[in-house]
């Protein structure tokens, strides 16, 4: 596993959670899925912000700044959604906005001149594997915190 594969896998996982959320009719399942989405997005942001982005800053400062700003917007939306009621109309529109923002951000990260391509060009396999280990540690810690 290298850092780029790990990030892409996580992107796919979040997209799958979005789809499940849209497909389910049950409030209880939606509530649970939203919790998973919230934890998943925060863990993902944390591993990018603590491992990937700092390493990329010397090579792609502007892209990193832009990505950080997009993360901040997503976090703000998540906080608003946490406070909202699942059955309110505002929840639905805010949740749609969350999905749009995240999808656009992921597309940017995975695009041909995106942040992951910079990582592919600048880091060798050893470095990418090392970063993956650091990121997996962050993910596991987040999951443990959640279970506690
Ligand atoms: Fe990101
Ligand atoms: Fe990402």
C-alpha cells in the first residue's frame, strides 16, 4: 500500500457511503451512515493535513492552500449538519452541498495536475509507503477514539 493508493481507496469509500445514504429510506440507517461519513471525512482530512499536504507544500504551495481552504469549508458544513435534524429541509440541502463540495475536491485531488499527481512525481516508492504507514496510524487512532 502506498500513500496515493490509500488516499484513492478512501475517496472511493466516502463516495460509497454517500451513495448508501442516498439509497436508504430509514432514518436510523441514515443517522448511522452520517456518523460514518462524518468520522470518515474528518479522519481523511487529518491524514492529508498531517502527512501528505505538509510534504507537498514545498512543491505545490498553491494547491495545498486551496485544498486546506476546501477542507475548512467541508468541516464547517459537517458541524452544521451535526447540529441539524435529519428530517429538516435544511439538512437535505446542506447534505447535497457537502456531497458536491467533497466530490469536486476529490476530483481535483485525483486530476492530472492534482495533488496526487505531484506526489507521484516527487516521491519514490519508499517515501510513499512510509507516508501510508503514518496515515494508517492516524486512521486507526480515529477509529479507536470513536469506539471509546
Ligand atoms: Fe483533501
Ligand atoms: Fe482527499
